[in-house]
């Protein structure tokens, strides 16, 4: 019983480190997105190419869209890791260790035990329903549209 409790605590430590790493990577992804987006703004505004407004918008927002997808994937894995960590925490707090199967919550095998449709749903929720993620990339998109319209005027 004590050995199971110790292994659960070790597994929680692994999840906590992965969650922290994933959150740092998400911040770095957004920093890179802003950097690439700024470079695209400079390239598009300084270019002498005569493109229509919708082509400018597509060119400027292609990197934003790609970083949004990458950040969504990272965030969905963070969410899955948080859910596995929560289930281990709940078992530890409630002292229901007898029926708890730790093998399903191990870091490597937990993604194999998670159904595919649940992973897809978590990814879509990460992209569209997580406020900070959605608002950040939406604001970059809207800024691009405004800048293109101002540039063409």
C-alpha cells in the first residue's frame, strides 16, 4: 500500500514537470509567433508587390494559423496530462488506492489508453474554447486585417 502511494507520488511529479514544460513551450510558441508575425508585417508593408487585400491577409496570417495549430496540440497534451494528474490526486486524497490502476496513468501508456476521439475533442477545445489561446490568435488575425487595410489605403 505504501509502495503504491510512493509510486503514485513519483508519477505525479512526472506529470507536474511535463505540465510545467508544456506551459513554458506554449509561451515560447507564442513568442515565436509574434516574432514571425512582426517579420511578415514588415515584409508585407515594405514590399512593392501589387497584391490584392485578401492575398496580403492570407500571407500575413499563414504563420499565425500554423502557430495556432501547434499551440493547440501542445495545449491539448497539457490538458490530457492535467486530467491524468487530477485522477491520481483524487485517488490519493480520497484514499481509494485499492481499485486504482496506476498503469493507465503512467506517462507513456496514458496516451495509449486515451481514446482517439477524446484526443481530437481535447484538441478542438484547446483551439476554440480556451480563452487565452483563441483570443491571442484572434487578435493577431484581426491586427493583420487592419494593417493590410491601412496599408492599401
